[in-house]
């Protein structure tokens, strides 16, 4: 049975555009792969703590997890890593906040980027250990950054996910959401067109 891991990072609830697009992409995949296991995380509802020194040491050596907070953090990281290892598909809903990804998503990345589990160090640098995963990222922006040097989010996500071996990434952009109703509608419509196109290709596969 295939597994889909969906992660929404918006702090908004029902009205979050990135979550709606991530839901649309997820539903397209679930309708193609009937019975697919679906793991869904809302990082705003269930936030992941920031890393600290003790927790980071616990990631390297579980025996170092001396406090209840470190033990809980290590257990959460182990769960998040397992979800990622089991996932065939990953769908992320990512709004741009202050030119970057939400810090809640950065915390998730910090918890799944684990030496010997999702990447290893080699003489030539780190090598990702996750393989064969398809990742879709629904990204919303108030402005319009795509193709400019200010689009740090696309570059960051490619490198950060690439570090752990997730290299097959498709971006679904909804831009211009704060540039007036027409621009917002056009941005959302563009994203839905992309999802429809991806679904057609996936259906045909
Ligand atoms: C705290 C905050 C920071 C934001 N920073 C940016 C930004 O740097 N660039 C941008 O284009 N839009 C920015 N926006 C606008 C959001 O990206 C936009 O409203 C998007 O639709 C939010 O996604 P959501 O609807 O999924 O919550 C920001 C919004 C918030 C709330």
C-alpha cells in the first residue's frame, strides 16, 4: 500500500490558500491511488518545538535524552522520520512568511534532518538516504517572486529536501494573493491549472 504524507504549514485555518491547494493536490493523488494511506500534519495545530542543544545531542545519542522534554522531542523526531521514510508521496502546503518558509516548517525540517537516518556524512559531503519519493509543494505568496533573486524559498526547499534525498519536487505556485482580487484569483487559478495538469499526467502513468 502506498503512503501519502501531507504537511500544511499555514497559521490560518479554513481560509489558508496553501492548505486548500495542498488538499486539492492530495485529493487528486488519493483518487488515483485508491486506498492509499494518508498521514496529515497541521504544523500550526500541532507545532514542533525548536531544536536546542540537549535535544540535538539526543538525536545523535538516544541515551543522552535525560529530561522528559528531550525524551518527548526524540520520540517525536523518530515518528516524523518514520512517516517520511514510509511516504511515497509528500505534499506540502507552504505560505511565504517574511521571504521564507514558516518557522513551523523549518522546525519540521530540523526534526527530520537526522544523520544516519535521513542523510549520511561522506568524504564528499552529506548524502541523502531517502529515495524514490515524489514531492509536491503548494506555495502561496502575497507578492510575485517567482524567477526573481528574491525567491529564496524555492531554492531553500530544493536544497534542504535534496540534502535528505528528496529531489523529485514539483512546485505549485499561487502568487499575487495580496495584489488585489484579480491578481489573487489569477494566482489561485494558475495553481489549480497546475494541479489539474499534474493529475492528468499522474492518471496516465
Ligand atoms: C506573517 C506574514 C508574512 C508574510 N510575508 C510575505 C512575504 O514575505 N512575501 C509575500 O509575498 N507574502 C507574504 N505574506 C503573504 C502570504 O504569503 C499570503 O497571504 C499567503 O496567502 C499566505 O498563505 P495562506 O493563505 O496559506 O495562509 C505574508 C503573510 C504573513 C501573515
